[in-house]
């Protein structure tokens, strides 16, 4: 009887160990453009509810900076870029397993809610300062630079030292909200539900290259089955109707 009891205990312990192993969580590391933070926060809840064994960790920032981190060996599974250039640079280095354009956006000029500036022309006539993302590291800054150049305004702003460069669009938004910058250039999605700033102009899309967001499932030297399956699941989820609805509610447009 005692031997039988010991045998039952061993079986229970083994079963418990197998159950624990089967329920182990897969960690998915994603580097994403800062402008996607709000949408991805909402989407992650939906994704992890559908895939409870997958946990997502995000690293947000300017797409150029994130791309450089990946090139330097940062352990990233998926890259969500606000720049076709940064996506293509990784693809050219054979760092991308699968990738595609998923979203588009618009460039807008904003001011604090109680700010006095009425338009871009009004801003140019004064001596106020404008916040933009650092063009070499932040796609929104690169688009802003091109739009201002094509409007014939860039050189004047630089010569008058009226530009404040930031690490990402989130910082542009913060500086404008706090009144540290009189105006700023961000994406339309950044101010979708923002009550502390006002959009005073939407830039004509012909002034800059198309604003497209890309997803890239990245190569990994050691392909772990659980991680590869998690990458595939997220890759498919990000283009689903449910995900597109969230993105549209936050000011993005899906690629047609």
C-alpha cells in the first residue's frame, strides 16, 4: 500500500511539472515607433487575451534609433517602423524574414490649446520656436524637414535658430503641451484624442514622401519554435480587421 502511495505521488509531481512546462510563457520583444504607443497599448491587451501564453515587451523610440540598435545586435523579434528607409536598410542587410507596409499617416502642425499662433504663416512672421523630431533619427522629423524645405522655410528657421530637435514625436508633443515650444510638427495620430493641443495645419502630402509604417519580422540566429510561432501570430494579428479598427480610431489609415 505504501509503495502504491509513493507511486501516485510521483505521478502527480510529474504531471504538475509537465503542466507547468506546457503553460510556459513566450516573450516577444518588439521595437516600435513612439507614435504607435497608444494604439499598441490597446492592441496588446487584445493580442494577449487571444494568446495568453505570449507576453510582449516593447521598446519605443524614433525609428532611426531603433534600427541602429537592431544593427548593433539588440535582441528584437519584430520592428514596427514609421520609416520606409529604416525598414529597407534592415531588409537590404537580410535582417528581415517577413515585412510589409501596414499603415499611413499625415503630418500636422500643432500649438498649445491656449497658444496664439493661428497658422504657419503667422508663426513665420514672428520669432517663436518650433519643435520637430531630429531628422536623422526620427522619421517625423525627416518628413517635417522635407515639408519645410519644399515650402521654402527651412533655411530661415535654421538661420534664426528657431528649431528645437527632439528624440521622438512624443517629446515634440510634450514640449508643445508644456509651452516649451510654441508649435510642433507631429503625426495626425499623435493628437487624435489630445485635448491640450490644437492642430493649426495639415501639411499637403505632396511636400514630403509618403508616410508609411512597416512591420518587419526579424531574423534570429537561433530560431526558437515558440518565439517563431509568436512572431507569426503577431505578424498576422497586426493586419487583422480588429487591429485596423484600433489604428483607424487612433488616426492612422491602413495601407490599401
